[in-house]
C-alpha cells in the first residue's frame, strides 16, 4: 500500500528527465538546421511585409478601441463587449498598460435539467433576499406566481416536451479593468506587476500578479516566471443554494468565495531568423465555492425517465489545473504562420487538447487577411452526470454542466486588417482597423451510455454554436 | 486527506518536471538562435506572440466561458462568474 507514491515519484522524475532531454535534442537539432546560422546576413532575405510595421516600441503610445458582437444559436447567449485600452512605452523601456471592458449579456442558458417527453415547469426565487424587487423580471417566458399556502412569490418557466430546458431569464452586465506595468531591472531582466477587477450583478473578481523575465543568449532566449492570486465572490440573485437540495422558490444562503493561485513558467526562443517558439507550463489551484448556483440536475425514474425532482448541483471545493502550451510564429517571406498546441489536465478529470493555426497573408499595401482554424477536445469531469436516478444513493458530487462534459469544438474564422496610415515601416503615427469573424461549434454525443429507456429518444447534448464579430481600431504615435 | 496528499504530490511532480524542462531547455538552447543582425524579422509586428491583445483577451474569455480548460498562454483564472 505504501509503494504507490514513491513509484509515481520515480515515474514522474524519469518522465521529466526524458522530456528535458527530448526538448534539448530538439533545440540542438534546430540549431544545426538553422539556415541563418551559416548564411550571410542578407542571403535569401524575405521581403518584409508591405503592410507590416517594425517600428521600435520605445517611447511609443498605442490607443486601441474595439467591440465584440457575440451570438449563440437557438436563442442562447448574446453579448456585446466594447473595450478600450492604452499602452504607454517609456523612453527607459518601462511599459504601462490599461484596459477597460464592458460586457452586456442576455439570452437563455441550459439550467442543467434533462429533457423529457412532457413539458417541465421550473420554480425559482423571484426576489433577492431582503428585497421585494424582482431580480429577473418576467422576461424570457417566465411568469411570477405566488406559492399557495406560503405567500412566497416565485418565478416559473415552462420547457416544452422533448426540449433541453433553458432559463431564458439570463441577463448580466460585466465591467472589468486590467492594469499592468513592466520595467527593466537589470541587463535583460524585466519585472512586471498587474492587477484586475471585474464586477457583475452577481459576481466579483479581483486579482494581482507579478512576474520576472530574463533574456539570455544575445536576446534569443527569454525565461519567465509569474504568479497570480485571484479572489472571487459569488453572490447569486437569490442567494447560494445548499447542494443537492430541491430547486424551490425559497431564499438561499449567503454569498460564497473562492481563491485561485496560479503560476506560469515559460521559455521563449528565437530558434532561427524565421522562427519564434514559446513553451509555457501553467499550474493553478482553485479553492472554495465552484458550484454553479443556478444549475440543477433532474432526478429521474430508472425506467420511464420521468423527472421527480430537480436538485441543485454540487462540485468539489478544490481544483488543480495544469497545462503545457507550445506556440510558434514562423515567417515565410511576407506571410506569417501562427501555430500552437495546448495539453490540459485537471484534478476533476478533464483532459483536453487544443490546436490553433492561422496564416497572415498581406494582399496589397493596405490589406492583409488571416484565415484561422482551431480544434478543441475535452473529456468529461469524473462527476459529470446527465441526470440522477431516483432511489439510488447520491454521489459525492454531480454536475450536468456541458462545459464539464465530453465534447469537441471547431472554430473557423477570418481576420482582415486594413492599415490606414503607416504603410511603410517607419511611418508614425500609424493606425489600423481590423475585423475578425469566426464560427464556433461544439459537437458531442446526444446521449449518455446506458441511458434509461424512457429517455432513449431525447437529445442531451447542449453544446454551443456561436458566431462572433470583432471590430477593432488601433493607433500608434510618439 | 489522502486525495489532497496525492494531488499535492502530483502538483510537485508537475512543477518538478516543468523546472527540469526549463533547465534542460535553457542549457541546451544556450547557443541556439541567429546573430543580433538577423533579428529583423522578429521586429515585425506580425511576428509578436500577441499581435492584437484586446482581440486575444476577448477570445480567451469567450473560450473560458464555454470550455472546461483554461490557461496555457497565461494564468488559469477567469475573472468572471461565467465558468
């Protein structure tokens, strides 16, 4: 029984050494294959992109303004997100950044219950504790009712037969501020600090971070380490429900909090004249309230699938996330390839792979295009359930959140950039407008394995299909 | 308690692996890369790791709100109640 931990330690140690050696060998090979290593400085020099500025950032100020329009199909979430930001580069190499974001959200979100062959009625609190103001109104098909015998005012909505239940009363406004400062501290060394604050009607988040980076090897290698601490406070409209209690109009418990501590270790390497690579290892631990207070699970009959209760979900209070990210930028003449892959694992059992590829192609002096594709795949958390079976013991944790289920996602998009001024590399001030349109689609299994017979014809997959348009403007001046 | 211990052991193993990787890379790549006068292409805006930070932030936030994974390019926190 006591042999397991040391054995894992040895395996981890061996894997670490093997990985390090493999990467070291890759780097050595990259050095040997580098076409720039033996070539004269200007040999086979690709022409710098006609609309690709290379001005020095020292003393430069950048102003940016943009807006994101986001829409999910099926009447789900719609968002409009304006953002403004500024970057000020000092003459000494210090950089100050600030960003202000507003996010307006409306639409419907799955409430977690399973579909059923008959209509389903859901009852939630209508008022925040201690107030008489209706928190979500009667929009989105909801109605206000008084529970007989109690006088409690509740909000009710009905889901038609054979339809995935969604709560259409979702509405929120998020504002966020991000600040950052980085400064040289010694030759090749940079220290950075940052902080952010984000508020929603029912959620607040604050974070602070610090990092240190160091250039080596004639500025070809940069190693960095950074850490962040985040404090979040969840204050749902009607209070925080006790996990696995029955969905009802009763007021719930007080606000809950969680903390997230994370760190990023990174190495950026100029592999050769044309290739820039980045390798990051990220680790983060979340502790505290991580349950979705609005989400429920159906408790269904083991044969007919008829729902008898809707219980509030329950997630573990701790989550450890780890990921390895490998990004690359490669210049092919005037075009640039951006290719990356990320491997992710967490203690809830979610494993995922993400791969992204884009190619920036200058068309004429005032236009470039950048088609892009992204693939994402994840396994389900070990406590993911589409529903619970009546009469069976409750599991320790359960959630039907599709974000914790198994699915794949494909994204296709196109970015278009139009430099307005500054077509040559030293034109200042320069400005650019850019647009990115993308289509995102999640795919997955419609039914869990071993589904109860009465639900064999229902579609449980609540994956997202979304279209987004991002329009931005940026201007740089000394 | 046992799960916490295992998780911490795994985290320590992961951190150890990462440090070994970083050490290995730094030592092995100490002489990799072009000479200073061959850094011209790296100065292009299109060769920066994040050419449009506002767009990247919006996309990362959008993915974070719909998917179980987060982090990689940066920290794992999301700063919102959407996940």
